[in-house]
């Protein structure tokens, strides 16, 4: 493989790896915000995550373009490694190291994303319970009747002296 194109490809892959590592940091930050119930900061963080994801898409397209220039088609990392199998073991090793790094980051991103989803689900459950408690506390008591047809109210009389009639 042409050394100049290979270096460009490795640089593009390194930029993608760095972008995925930044995305991982943002997911970790989101996890901490969810654990601390700081929902006010989530909107800004989600916007940063979306921007980072858009940057990754652009880097991915750039790498795909270099792949087409290098091999004539959009190759995966495995296909690049197979192309270098017999010709250049040093280049092959460089790509193998990057592939391992990408796979590790990918697994970590999936795990963090799943943890964040579970934290969000738990937050929704807690919020629903809090809302039910608030609604129950302020619900009118007029519809709570006992078997005798009287309300089951334990309201105290406001009068200190009760008169008998």
C-alpha cells in the first residue's frame, strides 16, 4: 500500500478514535449528572453529545473517502488488515492496534449508553412516584366514604369547645 495514503488513512483513523474517546467522556459526564439528578445540565450536555456525534459522522466520511482512494472501495478495518497480511506486517500491526482500540471504545460506549438508559428509566419511575404522592396529598377528600356513608376524614375541629345540642 502506498505509504502516503496509508499515513493519511492512519491519521483519519486516529482522529476518529479521538472523537470516540471524547464521546465516551461525554457519556461518562452524563452518567454522573443522571446519578446526581442534575437534570438542568442535561440539555446542554445532550447538545454537546449530538455535536460530537455529527463530528464523528464527518470523520467517518473522510475515512471512507480515503479508503476508496486507497483500495477503490470502502473497506473495513478487517479488510485493510487482510490486504496487508502478506505485504507489510508493520502497517498491519499499526492497524491491528487501532482496531483493538476502536473495539474497546465501542464496547465501553455501548455499556455507558445502556447504563445511562437504565438511569433515565429509574429517574422516570422516581419522578412518577413523586408526582403520585403530590397528587394524592392534594386530592380532594370528598370522595372517600366509609361503609356508613360518611367521609373518612380525620380533620380536627377548629373549635376548642364543642357544644352539645
